[in-house]
């Protein structure tokens, strides 16, 4: 409960800060929801999965601060979240390694659509970093979806998949708002989908069971 209160207080204050354009307030409270998730995650059963999710949340905290910091630190924030997605990718690989062609096709399709939209509107010197980031988040989405229908506990698989999808939606909104067309609701929509994504990914560590090496490939 204390972690939930901290998360809700941080989220509410950040949204208020957005509405009144209080940049310093946003910078101070933006990390609180993810920090609360990190504290909550400590209550999950110890496992390699939990450790990698924890690392992903830590990199996300760094990315939160970099993106909220005065000045344009977008490329550094992008780098921090790239490492976060690599950590989540490793977590998903830790308990499921099946190929899962349909999830692979869906993830590649989502990445390709987003990249085509962004490239069409010009990315300039950010082209290569954005392509690399889009590739990594597509891989993360693929592995999250690959856990559905495997021997991974259903609740964990559903939460991770929903979280990954929500995270991808948030990143799509960031890309569209920054490179295609800015719209007033974007800051609110992208932060809410981001927090929901992080919550789903974190919650997937609860009830997540350990698997033998033979079941990891299922």
C-alpha cells in the first residue's frame, strides 16, 4: 500500500505540473511512480526474471530524469530506455525461448509502421539512434508476446504482454508528437501509457514461477 500511495502521489503531482507548465516540479516528481514500482518489485519472489526487471526499472528511472531535465537530452534519455528494454528482453528470454513466429511478425510490423512514419517526416541525425531503439523495443515486444501460450504462468504472461504493448504505444506517441505533429493531449497520453506499461511489466514478476532448462524452450 505505501508504494501505491507513493506512485499515485507522484503521478498526480506530475500531471498537475504538466497542466501548469511547472518544469521543476515535473522533474522532481516524475521518477516517483517508477521508484515506487521498484520498491514494490522487491516483494516479488527472487528470480532471474525479477532481477532483470529491476535493472530495467533502474534504467527507466535514469531515462525519466534525462527526458524531464531542462535542455534537450532526448538522445541520452533514448539511450537509457534502450538499456531498459534490453533488460526486459533478457527477463523474457529467461523463462521462454520459443521462436513464436506470429508475435515476431506482429512486433516487426509495429516497428516497421512506426519507423516508416517517422522517417517520412525526417529524423536527421537521429535516424540511426531511432532505428536502433525501434529494433530493440520491437524485440522486447516480440519476446513479451512469445510468452503467451507457453508454459509461463498465464497471469505473468498476460501482464508482461499488456505492459509491453502499452510501453510501445507510449513510445509511438512520443515519436509522433516529436517528429510528426505535436498535439495538446500527447504529454498526458504518453505518460499514462508509459506508467501502465511499467506497471504491467513489474506486476508480471509476481506469481512468476521458476522453470527448468527444459521448460524454458517451451
